[in-house]
């Protein structure tokens, strides 16, 4: 089954009162465990890659494996870039294969949050991807003791939620109602009344951060009040760590592979429990029927020019490649030229996009930047003819 649009995936969960796990991954063991568990449960799944954890792995190196695993999965899968710090990192994440992102500016003021999120949302949607916004601050730190990173929690204001969603353009909203990122050492008190009012006001899928360590009945109440995505990393991290501690206990001379043995199996067990608990188990087929697939697209752009000096041709090609590569959602650009007849040359760029929606945005770049450069060329003999582009889905 292909990658699917996370908007469709979460819309189905939201409308049918279940939640899909956004499972954090930091290694291939985590990645394989999530996919295997999802296929075993026939559950949709979201692969979460969190920018604050990138000091533990190389995002650019792991993304090809993540994308390939999602594309080969037998259940619907989306790839989400979580807690992005900058618009630049979001553009990079989309180009590398993420089809959903979260810009985390929840610590900013309401006005600044809306301004920054709305600008990013426009770019993200132009790439065909989804965006999660955050209103209210969820403290803690992923994979660590929450009590070590208390901070000052700021609950999502009900009165501001609707205005935030309407003005920011987000597809999902991360809410702060009492959870914290990281390991919980006491019962978490949730403001379910606040959650209910937020859900009634905005009517879009809600996201819960700090989803580890809650009671079963708490999960059920969260889902009934609009939570369609539950992020989970700390419990998976602790599960893997427990296996390592068990493996090295009394066996200090064990090798690397022996120390890690059994991690994937334990992760699979834990993830399957969550999928059953949150109600996503057995939903894969019906979710796929409701979801648009996420596929790469390709377009060939051809300019016809009068024969000119080779240096000028190379300059035009390099400029075109630079401008096209700068467009968010453009994955790769290949270029070349050919002689059509003794007096004409075809300059060609083959552009690979993360999604078909990017083509419309890219067409403006072609017209505004590349075509204008050719038209304003210092060579008086240069004439321009824009050849119709060829577009196809990969």
C-alpha cells in the first residue's frame, strides 16, 4: 500500500471515534517494529520523526529507509515531521519524504504563533502536505523524566482555539490539557472539560502530545472528545532500554548485536497493545478506501532558444536548476540540452516533485524567474519559445 494523505487518515479516525498512533522512531528497530505491528493489527500508522531528537540520529540518512518502509507497508502509513523548529527544516523534511509536519511555536504569543504558523501552512499546503499547529504549551522532554523538565504548562485557551485554527490554516491542532512529554511518575490529571469545549468549537482532528503513561479509561475519554492522533515515544524508548538492561545484566562482555537482541520484538508487543487500546486495529482497509495516495510527480520543462554560445547555455541551465531547486517540494532537478536543428537548441529541466500539487507553484517560478531571465538576456539574437511541459505521475 502507498503512503497516504494524513488529512484523510485522521479525518477517518476523528469521524469514527478512534485514534492513530504517532509512534516516535530513532532507529531501524523502531521503524521495523512500527510497520510489523501495524501490519499484524491491520492498523494505519504514523511514523513520527521529532527534530529535538536529531542529535541521536541523522535525519537525512534515516529518511530513505523510513520512506521505503512506508511505501512497502501493507497498511496505510503517513510520515510526520514533529516539533519542527524552523520553516527551513520543514521544507527540507517535505523534500526528503515527510507528508505531514508540525511547526512548534507554542511557546510564542498567540499573535506570533498565528503569524508564523500561517506562513508555513501556506507553503506546506502548496506542497500537498498537511500541517499540525500547537496552541498551548506541553512541557517535559521526550524520552526523559517529565519531572526534570517541569516548565510552566500553558493549557490551550478555549476562547482562542477557533480563531487560531481559522487564521493559521492548520489541519490538526495539538492541545495542552495536562499531559507532559516524557516519563510520568504519578497519575496525570486531564482537563477533559476543556478538551470537550475545544472539540466542539473547532471540529477538526486533535493531537495529544505526551501520550505515554495514561490510564486506559483516560485514552478512551480523550478519543471520545476529538483526539485522533496520540504521540507515543517515551514508553517505546523505555521498553527498548529495559531489554538492553536485561541483556547486559551479568553479561558485561556481550557484543553490540547481543545487547540489542530482542528490542524489536518487545517494541512490536507494546505497539500492538496501543493499536488495540486506541481502536485503530482492524481499520486499515476502510482507511485506505478513504485516503488519497501520496505519490511523487515529475515534469519536464523545455525552453527553445536560438543557437548561442555554449557558455551562455550553461549559465541558463545552471540558473534554471538553481531556481527550480529552491522551490519547496522540489526533490530533484536534472538538466541538459540538445540541438533541435542547426539554429535551435532545447534547454531541458526534468523536475521531480514530492507531490503533484507542487507543479502549480513551480509553474509560477518558471514564468516569473526563468522565463524572465531568458527574455532579458543580453544576447539580442536570443528568441524564446516555451514548449508545453510534459507531466506524469511516477
